[in-house]
C-alpha cells in the first residue's frame, strides 16, 4: 500500500478504572464464555434432574438457591436456567414466595398419568415382543432387566424404585419406537413412585416384581398380546393402589 505500513494495536478500554485489552472481548472470547455458561447450566440441570429421579430431592421439597449455589459452586444465573429447564420437563414448579419446588402431583394428575402410561406401555410391551427376535435388541433388553431376576426380598422401597424405573424404560426402549420410548421417559414414573414410596410395603414390592417377571417372560417368548395385557394389568393395579392412598400423600391433599 504505497510503502505505508499499518500497525493495528488492540483497542483499549477501561473497567473499574483499569486499562484492559479489547481482545479479551473478542468474538472467540465471547463464544467461549457462552459455551462455558452453557456447560455449567447443563451440569447443574443434569445434577438436579438425577437427584430428583433418584430421590435425593423429594416431591414437594424446596430447592433453596443459596444452598445449591454454594454446594455446586455456581452463580444464580445458571441455576435459574437449570430450574427453567426442569420446569419445562415437569419436574420442578415455581411457587410464589417459595421459589423452585420439586413437583408434587395431585391425585387427579397421578391417575391421569397412569391412564396414559397404561395405554403407551401396553403398546411398548407388544412391540418389544416382536423386536426381541433381533439378537442385539434381545441382548440389550436382557441386560437392562437383569435385576428383576435377583432372588432377594424387595424390602427397601427407594432401592426398588430404581429397578422399577429401569425395567419400564427397558421395555419402552426395546419397542424400537423412539417416539414411544421418549414419551414413556417423559411421563415421570420416578416422580409418581417416589411420591407413593412411603406407602409401599415389602408385599407390594414382591407383587410388583412378580408382575415385572411375567411381562418380561412374555416379551422374551415373543407373545406380544400377552405381554401387552400383563403390562396393562400391572399398571392398572398400581393405579388402583394409588387411588386408595390417603389424601395427605398428594399435593395439598387433593383428590
């Protein structure tokens, strides 16, 4: 350029009275900051979701921001974004003057979810019985449901709830229908069961395990109609069990 050299220096700006390089606010830096924030939100979201689904946070429990920001080492921004995502999935609700609370279902909501699950999981069991003819599907299904065959009393409700969740999701996954599997996952079985867990007895857990085994055998034997009928009977019994529980189990004593 006619022998003229241009010397481009980083722009300078002041922050809190201190001279800073504008390069620190470059697009790459901003994108990196956004990625870091997104990663933090994802970490917090997954931590809380796992805690809810595994029972570390119980239905109706208040999620206190000050405690969580301290325990997780994050600011309020990512935590609140995680709360919004959990709310969108139906796991958390925002209550005026209380903040974020793990969702607690009313009796009507519980019954509605059982009605939907009965129809969807009956279909999933019928489809799974067809798909297990594929050796890979069969092997994955057998591996996932292995805990149901363990000959031990199911005396600890919270421990059994994880086995229960895995079994029902394994049936949905074996159906080969991704949309159906996703819908079953969204129907919040763990949320329902943790709310009912205080009323579960060793006899209730034993009966539930027997029913799981019957469904599994029908699927593995390729008997779709029987598998679907057994799954629907299993969920209908669970619905009736929930319907007979005291009002205090449900949100605000609603029936």
